[in-house]
C-alpha cells in the first residue's frame, strides 16, 4: 500500500459514523466491471452496485468514451432559454423505455432533486387545473426519498427526520408493509398485506380528497432494507388514487433501469403511476443525474395553461451535457448487452441463493425480488445495528462489498453479474453470518 497523499480529517462524510470510519477507513481506489480495488490492493466483489446504482458495471468503456468525447465537445450549455441535443435525445430514449404514456422527462441531478421536482409538479399540476386546494402529500413509513426537505417530509426513516424541525406541513404517512410474523422468508411478493393500501382511504376520509395532491411510494422500498410490496398492494393504491383524483408517484430511483429485470418497476408490477422519479442507474452512476417522467395528461395540463414559463422550477445542471452523454451511452449499453433480460433470467438463481441463508444463526428474514435482496439479522440486545455493521466489516475483509441498514444486509449487484458471482456473494455472507455472534 502506498502512503496516503491526503488527510482523512477535513472531509465530513455523509451517512457515515465519521469517527468510527476514520479510525479504520475502508478506501476504494479503482473499479472495473464487478469489482472494486481497495487501497491495500484487494479485489472487492461489488454486491451492491455501489449504492444501488452502478447497474452497467464499473468503468465500462463505451460510457467512459462518451463522457470523454462530450467533455471535449460541449462542456456546458445554459439550461434556461437554451438547449443542447443530448438532453432531448436522452429524454426521448427514457420516454420510450417508460411504459404507457409516461412520455415527458424533466431532468435533475440526484434522486433527492427528482423527488422535490415531482412533488412540486404535483402541486402545480392541480393548481393549473383549478384545484389549488390539493396541497397535501402522502408518503409512507420507512420510505427513503432522499434528503431534501421534500424527501424527508414524505420519507419515513426516523433518523433522517428527527433532527430537522417541522419539515413540510400537510404530510401524512401510510403504514409500511413489513411484518415478520406474516411474511418472513417470502420469495418475491408476500401474500399478506394488500389491505394496508386501504389506509389511504382513511387518510382521504380525514382530509377530504379535494385537499390531497399526491401519494409517493417506492414500489419496492430499498434503503430501509428491501421491503417488497405485498401482492395486489400497488394495484390497490392505484385504484384508490384514481377514485379520488390523487396523483400516484413511484420513486424508482433504485428500481428503475433494470433492477427488477424490466426498465421500470411500473412495468414489472403492471401498475401505471402518474410520475416516475429516477436517478442512479440512468447513468450507471458515472455522472450524477436524476429526473421525473411525467404522464402525458400531466404535461398537457401545463401546456394548456397560461402562456409563458409553465413551470418555475429547474436547476443549473438540469440535463447537463456530461450526464446526458453518460445516460445515452448507459442506456445503449443496457440495450446492446440485454442487461435487463440478464437480470430477469438470473433472478430465480439469485432468489435460491439468498434463501439458502434461511436458518443460519440470527437470520430472522430473507426477502428478495429481481436483483434485490435483504437479509435481516436479529439485533443484539440493547445494541441495534451492531450485528449488521460487524457483518458488513467482515464481508469487506473477506472481499465483498455489501450494504447494511440497521441489522439488515442488502444486495443489489450490477446487472452484468453471473451465477458464479452470486455464489461468491452468498457464500461469503453465509460464512460471515456463521462466524459472528
Ligand atoms: N429515492 C430513493 C428511492 C432512493 O433510494 C433517493 C431518492 C435519493 O437519491 P440521491 O441521489 O439524492 O441520494 C434515493 C437514494 C442506502 C442508500 O444505502 C440509498 C440511497 C442513497 C444513499 C444510500 O440504502 N438512495
């Protein structure tokens, strides 16, 4: 290992126990395809596609080339009152990939900005149609929608909310659908829990539909540890939203771009939301980008409103040329290598492999869908998260990058993986689980 030419101290790391990390840092210095290389020169198998995002695998040549060429050709073009071809071409490709009439794309630079954009579009949509009283937003417990004030307001992860005051007013939360007694070790969608969608009717009864703008959910909750929607649940949410004129937003920042073996979870579950938020996989995380895909009637409502600027919202870097080039090259690679189909065809093998962990010490639940899996460990008495964190550290020492949230390990590998990678992922996790008390 060469000596570090940098100091660890000045960087305030996000979502990381800084003091714990800096005492024993895990530094990644390069990556290729399914692997990272650590600072001490070890190859680390990536079972999480970075942070649920490197869907095409690391440092793929066609994407690298596209970014390099773009940087040499047009580094930046103003977003307002100007355009550049890449943003339009990428929007068109995304619109083609999205199901039904989800056919207009608004670009942001992250999932958090995508969520903020979608919530604002929902409010402005009702207003432009003369229903300005529809202002309430409905999220869900345990949801992760990023860290902007919009996202943490509709989000449902207590630690992400508790330090930050009163958040957005007028937000309600649906109950989450995870229940160990009713659904432990389900393969794919649990049979139990569709009725939890009916809680939306109670919220509507409380406030009246005329005051409710939108419901936002992750079709599969990712960050909280892979919570798969019960059979029929998303369909019921859709039906209740339809009945009351409420917009349904799917936050597909994780599930978009092949994670479930289809372009979007909306297609996988055959449920059409009014908007989809995306980020991560759109560029395979090579350049930050996020966005919202909007159904035609929503877009049309704005375009038939008063003349002038239809939506007073946008970012300096909306549709940034480097991100657009990376996105185009990434989507082309997904297509050429049939990576969504690869994900779909490996999903049953992945499912069997993760369920082989059922019955190991302290494993209280194993859950999966597509190429997403959660392995929930029992917490140590009085020390929630400690067992999960130890598992993460030991996996890393054994050459495997995994993800932990509380005591749940999560896997979401790049879509280029093979069965031997799957064997290595769950073989390593099994031996680590057997080692730790
Ligand atoms: N929505 C969803 C569903 C997400 O998963 C965001 C929005 C926000 O995206 P940005 O790009 O603003 O981070 C996310 C992000 C984890 C983890 O370890 C998950 C995310 C981010 C960081 C860590 O589970 N998801």
